[in-house]
């Protein structure tokens, strides 16, 4: 009962009882407490005689609708906006976050693989320095690499395969970010030399038309001629399989390129599982798949998936 004086057993130290929200009836319970005579008033514990105050525990604030302050969002349209860095600091922050998301999505291969962000001043690509894993990257481990391979900013060596990024960006002005990973599922799937089918939502991104494959080499893309050949093989697509090597994806911004890599890995795993269970007998027809793709992988949805993974990603440890 609410009291203005001590309880039956005499005055005690006041304690606070906190209502912890959980379950589907949180809102109703909070409303009931807020309107109760018990809410906010000193109340006697009839067992101990101590005083307590009943208040609902504050819920965490909802995710902000505002863009992250370290990014510049532009090209706003019906689908929202793209992550486009305004300056070096924003480009570095994007590169760090891209590494963290790829780690959270299980795309790490020790210290190999790399996402990149197009430099806003056209000087090259921002990407992690060589020798570090995705989960280890922070702002001090990101470098700006010129198309000629010179490290223009940042500390540490560049990756030998920087040409994957710079040559695709040179060939595709629409591309703001590139991702290269060594997805085991993609390597396993590419070895089967069969089409990637729309067996799930993820698969709908990589068919009609079919995802291209880079057959010139399974080795490193370590010279300009190979980089240009890879960019040519990618063409206008958003992803390409590199048999015996991994995958490359490209997008207008980093969330799109990263999520395309995550979804390509998932589509390959889905089809590998289906083929292991028996002959694949059914998959999406072209018209239905193309329509579904427009719904489930609109730019806003890709960003939502990216931001979810970013929330799950641990902060880099030094």
C-alpha cells in the first residue's frame, strides 16, 4: 500500500524495485504501472517493513532515423539515401564498418579479403591494410590506395589485390564500393560448374541473368591486366564468382556491396544443401523471381540488413 510514513515494522532503508520489460505485454504492463497508485510513491513491503518505489525500467531508445553522423548521406530518393563519404574521416569509418559487418556475417578468412570505399576526391580506394583480419580493423588500419598502388594516406602495407577495387571503380562510375572475400561456399559451388538457381530470396539476386564467372585464373589479381579483365567479366553485374578463389561484389555504396557478398554466400550454401539432399527439381520462374527481387532486395532492404549486422558486430580490439 502507498505510505507517507514508515511501514509496520518501522523505518528501513528505502529500496528501489525495478520492473524489467520483456515479453509481448511490456507496453500494457508499463501503462498499468504508470497509472497505478503504487507508481512513484514510497510503498511498504508488508513482509519486511522496508520501503520501496515501483517504477518501470526505461526502455532503450529506438534506433535513430537520422543518418550516422560520420557519414554523408546524399542522392536521396524514394528508396532513402546512399552511404557516400563526405571526407577522409567518413570514408575510413565506412571501411571500418564494412570490415566489422563482414566479420559478423562469417565472411572472414583470417587476414585475407577486403572491402573498399571509393575516395570522394577520386584519388583511389579506401581499404583495410594488409595483415589484419576483418574483426581487427579500426581507423588506424585503413589506407587510401591510388590506382597505381601507392599508399596515399594511412599506415601499413596495401593488399596485393588492390587492383580488384581500383579497376572495377575505373570501369564503373556507378560503383561506390567493392568487396572481395574467400567465401568457402562460393568456391565449393563454383567447382560444380552449374547455374546458381533462385532457391531462396538470396538466390533471386544472382539469376535472370546468371551471375558471371571469372575463368581467366584462379590465382591472385595482382596486375593491371587481370584487374581490367575481371572488371570486364563483371560487366554491369553486381557480383561475380571467382572459381578456386572467392567472390567479388560491387554496389553504389558499401552496404549494397557488403550485403551482396553476404547474400551470394548464403545463396551458394542454400543450393549446396539442396543438391546434397537430392536432385533440385523446383526453383523460381523468371517473371516471379524478378518481381520478388525488386521487393525483397530494394536498396532500403539491403541497408536494413547491413545495419542489423553492424549492430551485431563487436568493436575492434587492439
